[in-house]
C-alpha cells in the first residue's frame, strides 16, 4: 500500500472517530474560527484547562492549514484527558514532513488510551510507510494486532500481509485469515491482496469475485485493481492453494 493510500485511510479513521466540524466538540454557536487566535475565548478556556475548548481550537487550526498549531492544541486536549486529542494530534503531525516519529508517539498514546485507530496509525509508521529509519516490524505487528482486535479492518490486512511474507510470527495460514478478515471488514486493499493470492493459485473465479468486492468498496481505484490483480501480489509458497 502506498504512503498516500495509508494517509487517506488514517485520516478516514480519524474522521470516523469523531473529528470534523460536525463532531461533538464544535462550538455551541456553530462558529469555528478559521485560525486560533490568542484573543479567542476558546483559546483562553483551553489554556485554563478546558479540554473540549482545546479540541475546537485545534480543529479550527487544522481547517486553516496550520497542522503544527493543530497538533499542539490536540496534544493539550490529550494531556487534559481527552483520548481523541492524542489521536488527532498524531494525525495532524503525519501531515508535517519530518514529524512521523512524534506522530507515532502520540498515536501510541491514543492506542494505550483505547483508540484502535491510534494503534493502526502508529503501526503504519513502524512498518516503514513514513520512512525506513522508523521501521520496527515487531512493534508494527503488535500495534496492528491491537488495532485489528479493535475492528480496524485495514490493520487486519496489514498484519496478515506481514505474516504471509514472513515479517511476523504466525505463518501463512493465519496471515491469509487475517487478510480475509480485513476484506470482510470493508478494506478494499485486503480484498485486492486476497484476490491476487487466489489468482496466483489459479483460482480465477474466486479472485474475480474479490476484485468485484474491492471495486465496490473503492470505486475510484477499480480500474487499477482489475489491471493489477495478477501482477501486484505477494510471493506465496507452492502450497498457497491449500492454504486458501
């Protein structure tokens, strides 16, 4: 999976977790400032320890394109006990070049506070998506496992892939099951990966049905899925057909 695709998935998970102008931390009068200003009452409230105000200020900063300021205010909300602040701070930091390590720390904090999307985001960082210097396969697998247990479908697929190609313990059979779980959970990339494996095993009808599902889940990439199913696939062993 490409870095851009991973970024899209992470941000989608953050939105699903409650970020956005319609979330429950929006201002009661419906007016969110374009950028946070020191004179804004919400900034003052945040600085005085109101975690929800910090979330609103952070969101306003993010909407204005100031991801650094957004990350700081989300982090303040996190420190004040809002677990979603940890998650959103990590997401904002992922938008800033060179801040992936900081993002991973915030996302792991969110993970530890019960936010499965944080486990997944941190797992992507340690899987090397944001640069090889941060790669830690064992740590990535552990985080993907926690995210998968929290029903984050792409994490199941990622962990399954690591098992299939040998970067995580558990073996090919368990890896295939996890990829299938990701697909069943609505992750188009997992469906595509599984389709590629079936195609390599000579089971074209099953592969085609999985490509159809991937297309349903992600219509914009349908043509790419159909063009690459037999080529962009994992290198499986000779007994792949038995495993599938």
